[in-house]
C-alpha cells in the first residue's frame, strides 16, 4: 500500500522532478532545491492533462529504475497514469483534494497527499521540519508566501498576482527563466518584469472588451446555480474573475477553443459549498480545487453550452 511519510523526501545521487508548469509547481521545485541543497536536478514541467505524454516521452530516453527517486509535485496523476508512476522509487507530493480522495489507488509509490493551500506551502512545512538546520532567507520565504497566496487565489500578498503574470509571459523555457530571476527568492521586479506587467494589463483590457457572454442554469447536488460562460484564449483567470465581478454569477466557465480546454471558477462568497474539482472531473475529464478547476472540452461540456443563451447588454 502507498504510505504517507514526511521523511520520504531525501537527498539522493540521481533524481528527477516532474512538476506542474504553473507558479505552484515551479515554486515547489525551488523549495525542494533550497532545503536539500541540490542544484543540478533534472526538472520536467507539464500539466495534468499532458503528464502522460511528457512522462512517456521521457521514458523513451530514460529508465525509471536508473533513478534513486522520481518526484512528482503538484500533479494529480492518480487517474490513467498509475501504470507509469506506481513504483517504489516514486514519491508524489500534492495538495489537490481530488488527488487526496484517490490516495488508496497507489500500491508501491510513496505519497504525501494533503489538502493544502498550495503544494509549495505543503513542501515547505514538510521540509523545514526535516532540514531544521537549513534556514531559508527572508527573500525565499517571501516567494513561498507569494506562490501560496496566488495558488489559493487570496491575493493578499503584494506582488503575487504580478509574479504569475511574469511566469506566463516568459518566452521559451519558463521554469529556467523563472529560476534565473527568482531562484534565490523574491527581491522585487526588474524593469523587464515591469514592462511585462504593463503589457499584460493592456492585453487583459483588450481581451475583456472582446468577450461574448452567455448565461444559463447549472444543476448541482439538488440546487441550481447561475452559470455564465465565455470564450477566450488568453488571460483566462482575469477573464473569469471579470465575469464573476461584473455579473455576480455563481459559476463561470471559460472555454479555450484553441487548446480545446475549459476552466471553471466559482464565486466563493456566494457558493462556498461548490466543489469545482468534482465538477471538472465529472464533465471535463479534469480536476483541480473546489474554487478553481479545469479540463477538456468534452461532449458533456459542449452539451452544456447548448443550454446557454447570449447575455444582452
């Protein structure tokens, strides 16, 4: 059976980390580096939806048994990937509630699965107890706070929203560039970062001005929720929260027709009982958090859109 053991994250001779490509996934990678002191770690980033493709491509050139440890951070790989990852030298750390519910699926891999505000914060709390003598700097702790603040979408820490903008505005190797700029923690934004932030603000304004909004009703657990939907290929978070704030809806669905993916956000103040992770799992072959989730643009999602009508202004 899989086990949960806070002492399974160790310094080894040869390891690789697979992490989510978002701010939390890359932040988790940095936390591991800071505490273990290992700097030359192989690192592959991917999303939950393309993990199998990424891991399989890596396996074509590498043998998993040649590695002392294969770490998987911030990715729910419990569905359709067990044949790839359920090995004794694999350690999985994740905070998504949908993953926690599937922890018993693992028979060989070591799992540390706990509902947390972010995987980055979960790793920090685990590793600071194990590596008590290794103290992080104030800049490193601030970066962890910013990543955790953004991933939980509280947006209470100054600069966390902008930090995410920087990550997604890098061209090319995002993880490498983020590590170059923030590998020693957060010490502020440079002029290049400020330029990215300014350009992003203009882009968001343009994207929002071009939106077409649709509305309808979504039945969940015996209740009906006011669902608004739109299509966008950029600035999905900003679009979702613009719709929630402007139309005071319960749930918003943003469809990206280019990537054939869909994102869900909920009005947490109005509907704290809604679990979007379960919704995305049931209709979009995806998952995520109760307040933020995503998946594929499936037939079930497309059927739902046929029940929506345009919002007239």
